């Protein structure tokens, strides 16, 4: 029994010893852990202290109240300045004269200046200040810090744009245009036949170039330059306008190419005398006429309406019912016919046939004329019937026209034909139609007959004809060239006899 008790006591002490040992171990572990924590805590605290120190500097940079270093507005450094300070500094620079907007436009020795006030100029300074302030203030913190460093190293330049009222620029340019523009003046030649020396005289004037300012182009170029710099010196460059005709185009040796004449009646009747007056006045309208290349010659436009105010008298004319009547300006068809023949003997042909003169309008009479061969007449009447021709040469033609000794004459002058050509006219009768029977008309209006039993033959019945007019070009050493230039049709016309039946009789006069 004693042995078992001793064993029990010993187990208790073992238990106590283990407990003590465990407690000591715990204390040691605790002391070790506390030491380790203290070391880590010190390191952590130090790191926090460093982070706080660094963060404070970055914070100050990122939250700066001034523009960052390296920013320039119109080459004025504004880094380290507040917005108000930067505005003041830039405005001082502008007011000093270096930035005052203007546009100087020059041409030759003339200068036109538009000031900023003239232009209604508006500066973009506030926009530039906003741009300067925002430099380095976009993106994350790290991105901003990188931008700030780059700006400080490389610089950040901002320009001020000055906006102008474009309408004021255009308005000024239009005013300048009125001073600069000049029409081109063609060289001219005048023609006169000196009857004292029997020589043709040609007088020349030289050409001069014109100029024209293109307002739209100038305005666009000025605006582009003004947007790049508010101080613009612009040289105006008007376009050169070449004259249509230069002296070299018209200064040649001229010769008489053709001449054609027709004779008038020597009758002293009022109608024949009036006709001669009308021929003299109408032909004078063409004397010394300068017919430039490409120009259209219209008989009616050249003479104008034939009126008493112009000196025209009553002359015979073929009316719409194809009988002679008296009309102011009657007889000028002889003038147009003479001109027509002078032209066809100078190489004129119907349009499209390659003549040096192109005949675009020509009308034959109702029946063949007495003063020229059939197929060679040219009837005119204001304003409908006209003789119209075009100078198809590249050199001028000239017309001499005169009336003397009951004869009207037209001459065509120009550069001699290169091939020494000569022109002849041939008229061929193609068809003849019998004359219709005479018409008998009771003169109820008493225009021609007053008493019963009387009659008046106003016109005789006429045959109808068709003629072809040929132009024969003869060049030395070559076969003649025969060209059909016109077909003229003269319709058969019944004659007209006006009468009043005898009393008690309705018979026509025999």
C-alpha cells in the first residue's frame, strides 16, 4: 500500500513541472514575438513617415495655385504666375506694340492698312489662359506629374488667335479693287482713204494689258495669314488681263481685195431723187468701216432704222403684196446689194463653205433687180430682212464706200490672199416658170382709180426663176475651184390691174 502512494505524489510534481515549463516557454515566445513586432513596427512607421513626406511634395505640386513652369503665351513666360498675373503680363506685351493686330496690304507704292479696331478684332487671350492653366492638369496623378516634368523640360507654347470680321476685309478689298482694276485695251486700227493722194491710210494704237484683283482669293489668303499671326503684311497680286487684240495682230500691209459698183437712175423724179439720197446716206454708214476678225456685220444695225430725222427721203420699195410703193428709206437695197457683191468677189460664201467672209443672212428680192444680175441681189428691210456677214479671217477687213456720179461703190481692203487668188462670180439659170395671168382688182378704196371705166396697171405679171450663184476661185498654176454660194428663187408673180367698172358694166378692162 505504501508503494502506490509514493507513485501518486511523484506524478503530481511532474504535472506541475510541465506546466511551469510551458509557462516559461510561452513567456519566451511572447518576448520573441514582441521584439519582432517592435522591429516591424519601427520599419512600418519609418515607411509611413517617408510616404507622408513624399506625398506632401506631390500633393503640393498637383494642387499648385499657379501655372506650371515652362508654359508660354505668345513667347511670354507665364509659369509660376496666377491667371490674373499671367493675363496682366501678356496684355502688357500686347500693349507694348509687339502684338497689336493689323493688316497691311500693298500694291506698288500704295499701302492700305487695317488696324485691330478696323477689323473688329477679337483676341483669344482668355482661351489661351485657360489652355495654359490646364497644362499638366489632366489625367491621373502619375500622368500629371509626367506632363508637368515634360512641360518644364521642353516648354509648352500657346498662341493667341485674333479673330477678325471677314466682311470688313472683303469690303476693304472691294474698295481697293476699284482703284487697282484696269480694263485691258486692245490695239486699234483706223482706216481712211485719202482722196487727195488716192492712198489708203491706216493708223494704229498700241494695246495695254489690264489687271483685276481677285477679292475672294486675296481675302482667303489674308485670313490664313492672320490666323497664323495677327500682324500681316500682304502684297496684293492682281491678275494680268491680256488684251484681245495686240498690235502684231493688226499691223500688216493691206491691199484692195475687191471693188463693185452699181448705177442709179438719172431721173429727176422725187422718188428717184429720194432713192439716190437714201443710197448716199446708207453707203456713208459703211465708209471707213473696220471689220475685225470674228465680228458680225449687220446692214440694219450699221445703218440703223432709216428715218427722216437721219435725212432719209421717200423712195420706191417693193411692198409685201409685191408692188412698188413709196416708203422712207426706199432704195437702200441697192446699197446692200452693192456691198454683198463686193464681199462675194472678195471670197465671201454662204456659211459653212469655208469662205473668208461667211454670209449668214441674205434675201433675194421678189423679182430680179434692174441694177444687178439675177442671183446677185441682197434685199433688206427694217427690221426683218437683213444682210448679215462675219469676218472669218484672223486679220481685219476694211470697207470703203462712196456715192458719186450716180454710182455707188464698195471696196473691200485686207491682207492680200496668200495664194494670190482671184474671185469671179457666175450666175446660172436653173429653172424658169411662166408668168401667171394678170389679176384685175376693183379699186374700191380709190387708191389708183377715181372714175368708173378707168384702170391702172400697177404691175405686170412676171415669170418665175431659179438661179444658182457660183464663186470661181482662180489661183495661178491651179485648176479653178467652183463653189455654189447661193440659190435664189424668184417666184412667179401675177400682175395687178386696179379698175372701176364703167357704169352699167361689170366687165374687166381689156
